[in-house]
């Protein structure tokens, strides 16, 4: 139970932090979403390889799942940045 909770937290926290950094640096919403999802898609297998010493046999399926999850997290995290920039633009 504890390991599963930790894995879900890592699956949401890492893309959340990366998305915050990318959205803070880039003004384009869609480019920031794709870039943060791509970075997470590269980092998760790298972390897995460092921990286990080999790549997962189902790596392709994992990459698709990581990209989809990271994209959703990045879409949600980027909304406050997008709304804040639109407000500043109106003023």
C-alpha cells in the first residue's frame, strides 16, 4: 500500500514540478505542455534505469502512459499561468 501511494505521488509530483518550471519560463501554453510532457517521458525511464539497472520490457507502453499522464498534469498546472498572463495583458 505504501509503495503504491509513493509511486502515485511521484507520478503526479514530478510532472507537476517540471510543468511549473516550464510554464514559468515559456509563454506559449501548448509548447510548454508538450515540452514538459516530453521531459517527463525521458526522465521517468532514466530514473527507472538508474534504480533497477535495466530498462523495463514494456517500455513503449510505459512511455505512452507517462506522456499522457504528464500532459494532463501539465494542462492542469498551466491554467493558472495562462489566466495570470491573460489578466496582465488586459491591464
